[in-house]
């Protein structure tokens, strides 16, 4: 079996940047000693989209269409097409699709698994046909936002397993760390680097310390991270959609709400869904053109055909795009709309700079301590991003030969190299914990056990709670073990309630079989173990009864 120039018993690994809007896959080519992107369906950038339809050979089954075709089909079949599935990972909300008037329900990880499975299948075929490799990709490294919760990571891993990757060979790595590898692979000097990762659905700021020399391979240590899982290019698209809706209201009046499917305004639900998809697509195209030109023309003819024909033709210039303040809800949840109501593109980019400030503070750094800024993600191509970054740091961002859209996936491929050939030299990354982890204790207080920013050794990080848990009532037969993640920690060390915003309940179990005794007599030791993929295992053990123990793997209990 030829495997990129080597025979590897561990199999082939695929580096995957699974994005909100687009995804990219790469491999490490041992023959050339570098990462390379694999085209999926003929293109390096693959739309993260799937459309369901009735299988022509068996009407009881559903067939799937992926990528560009699915994205284009969304205009005609909006009810059976799923876009931006990554934003649903971490949610228990089912994904509903309607095919030939029949409703079908999927979990977010099932839909994500369908898309990842197609990418795997296409990568297998490319490797066999174009690279002369027998076999298939049995493992993968999937990148996740630095600010991901355990639940989001768990669902991403579940999707990869559903896609056909071996459970033991699915690794999760942080997006900015993967991007840093693609940046640092040829670095020969010590540097402190800020990775500015502005994707379709999320924003991450990550500060990395790169230690390198002419003779040694680069070592990358994560200094600090801070991000926002509800801040991305999709939110910028909605500013352009708002601008188009203004023109639509000028033509059609205020009576039609395209984002209210139940309104009796003469427009069918299907026509509204088609309009929503078309708005999204032209907004993305306009945003991309405005990254290269001073203005762009938008034409939607016809845009609406009921209750009357409405055509839209308008021009948007870069200055208006940067300063227009959004005010239409567009179907957003109330809390998301509140976050972006009245905000312009300039305001949104300022929000990313606020994340950077918090990232700098977490690393005890100032702007002057950053040697280089590395822009990652499609949204970072917006000219205003570079202008604001340059003004803030007094230096222009690093200009990579690798497209910002490909760098994360290629960094993931270098991770694949480390897994497949651990003895082969290459950049290394010192993984760290991202958020504080702990337990709910009496009074609904949060007891932190694992702090943010701790180094994670290769065999995992084990932390024992600094104090033993005790029973709160007489003669209780069990003790609840409830795990929380603090996604918005503060510098102050005051008592934190688990009901506070930013606290995420990850999982819960009970230690059963506690012998009858007065309150406070039974004492329980709790141990947290965090793997290099930032997945968590919790063990609770009685100190008075041998063998009385409970374990939970957080990634299995949602």
C-alpha cells in the first residue's frame, strides 16, 4: 500500500477545518514533507451544506446532495436544505427538513456527520485516484473554536464517528493553534503571535509563544485565548441583508415580513424561505466583492412574485457597508438580535478587538508584546479588519502565502503528521485548558477544580479537588456530582453562582450507596482528568467505603 510515500500501520489521517459556512480538508504529504489541501467536488473550499431529497430508487428513503449543489439548491428547495449546521452543534434542538411535504427530524450531529461523511468519501477517492493510495482515511484531526464548550466538542466528535472515522482515531484541536502551525512551520525565531481567527460563525483570539531557532523545530505554547461563539461572518452578512430589506420596504411597503412565516401578508411560507436563502447568498457575494472593490451592485429580478412582482436593483459602496447600523431581526433569537441591533460592521469588528483586549489581559500582555498578527478565516479578508488591526497594534498583519481560508486545515494536517509519525520532527503545540472547570456545591456555588491556562501533558492533565465534598443532610443515600464549565471567567476571585451568565452545565451523575450517617461525615474525593483534545473525565470516590466510586465521561452524557 502506498501511503504518501510511506507505509503506515496506523492508517491515514485527514485534517479537517469544519466551518460554519465552508469547510476545507488537507493531508500531510510525507513525500514532499508538507501539508496540501485536497479538493472536494473539484474545489478547495467546500460549502458546509446538505440538501435532502426523495431517493429516486426507493421513495421510502432520502438521498443527499452536498456542497455547491446543495447551496445552490437552497434557493429552490429551502425547506429541505441545511446550511450553517456548525452553529447548531452544542444544541439539543432538532433540525427539521421537509421533503415532498413530509417532515424529517435530525440531530445536529447527524447532519454534520452526513456532511463530514461526504468529505471523507471524496477525500478517500481523491487519495486513491490522484495520489495512488490504497485504503481510506481511518482517522482525522478536526479543528474547533478555542471558545468551544465541552458539549460542542462532544457533538463534533460524534459527527466524525457517524461520518465513518474510527472512534479512537478522532482528535479535536483548537482552530487558532492549527493556524499557528501552518504559520510557524518555517519560523526560525522566537515570537509572540496573535492569531485573529474570524470565521463564518465564530471569532477567536489566541496568543501563542513560538520558540524556534535555525536548528530546532518550532514549539508553540498557547499563552491565552478568548472568543465569541456567536460572532462571525454570518452576522456581517445580515448587515447587507438589512440594507437590501430597506430597499425592499421602499418598493413593497411595510406590510410584508419576509422572516415571519405565519404572517397573513399574501406571501407563502415557501416563497419566504426562498427569499431568505436568496438574501443570504447575495449578501455573501456582495461582502466578498466589497473586500476587493469600492462598491458592488445587487440585482434580484424578480425577488418576489406574490402577491406582486418585486424587483430589486441597488448599489452598495464600501463606506455605507462599514457604517450601516442593523435594525431588522431577520428571524434571530431575541438574545442574538439584542446583541447586534444597532451595530454596524465597524462595531462588529470593534467587538473582535474587545475579545483581543481580554485575550491580552489573560496573558498579562499589551499590544507592544505582540510581535506578529496572523489573520485567519474568511471574514478576516474584509479591508476594515486589517485597517483596525494595524491601527491598534501599530503594524500591519503578517501576509501569508497560504490563504486565510486554508491555513487552519493545513495546520490540522501537520497535527495528523504528529499522530501518524510521532518520531518525525515538526512543529509541536503545548495544549492548555481553555475554561475553568468544576462542580456545583452547596448554595448553588461553583467550586473551581481545573483552572484555565494549565498545560495538558500528552497523557492528560489530572487535577484533584482541593477540598473533599461532604454530605449536606443526615442519612442521605447518594451525592450529586454536577459538572460546570465557566465560559466567562473574571479576574476577581469572588464566589460564583452556577446560575450566572457564562456558566455551562456539562453533565451530572450521582455517587450512590453512601452509608447512613450524620451530615458532613461522608467525604468524597473528586478528580478531573482533561485529555489533549480538551475532553473531560470526572471521578468521584468515597473516602470511607472501599469501592464506592462513580465515573463520568462528559462527552458521553449529554
